[in-house]
C-alpha cells in the first residue's frame, strides 16, 4: 500500500469515528427536530435555511431535499435556502450590509409559524446571529445544526428553539456529518408526512 492509499484509509477511518461520535451526541435529538419541521409544514409554514461558505451546500441540500424529494416521489414541501440566490445575496452585500444578508430575507419572507434552520460549521458569524434575531422578532422557530458546541449562536437560542451540536469539529471534518444529519431529518420528515 502506498502513502496515498494509507492517507485515504486513515481519512475514512477518522470519518467513521467522527460519525459514530456524532451519532452518540445527536441521534436521540434528531427525531424531535424532525417533528418540529413536520409541525411547521402541517401548519402551513415553510422552512428557511441559511449558512455560510461550504456549509451553504448543506443548507441547499436540506432545502432541495424538502422541496424536491429525498427517497420518495411526493409533493414538494415549502423550503427556501436564503443563500442560494447569488443576485439577492450580492445586492444586500453591495451596500456593506453583509451582516444583514440573511436577516433582511428572514424579515421579508418569514412569517410566524415558519422555521429557520441555521447550519454552522465554525460557530462565529455575525450574519447568522442577525438572522436568528430577525427570526425571533418574527416569531419564527430556530433550529441550529452546528459543528461546534457552545458558540456565540448557542447563547441566542430561546426555549422553543433546538440545537444539534457536534463535537467541536473543524469545517472539513464536519461537512459529511452535517450532510448525514440533514439526510436523517429529511428522511424522517418524508416518513412522517407520506409514510415509510
């Protein structure tokens, strides 16, 4: 086995260890978070997602899997990734309002009964903090899926909000696990709404 193969095997081994650790930390809380998403959808609410950087791919995956489909051919569910529209994003940023990129959209598009899902891969983003504050002002529930425990964002959560926090993973290590958590949520939502 050459050194490249050894590196790849090591990466897979580390991923399996981190996945097992994540399961021990959040698997028991994922069903309750899925129930919140189901409750939102059954009460004519929508799911808003947001994230920065590579974590935005997870936010897009989550909203696309809800709007389109995951495993089943079924009706689309109302879900919007606030980071998907580059034109809107850059228009808000143009006036030096980066911190408002998601908050302005939450205020404009969100309504009481909606749920905002915030995906965090490093834990310290002012624009995500402002999005959560805007959601609370609009009586929108917040779910945080985070690669880190005890972040600035955690301190903002209210009693009706929920958090799935991993074990202080770096963004690269966290990415596939955040995708796995999102897949589990979507699968439970589909099963609850449309049967298994």
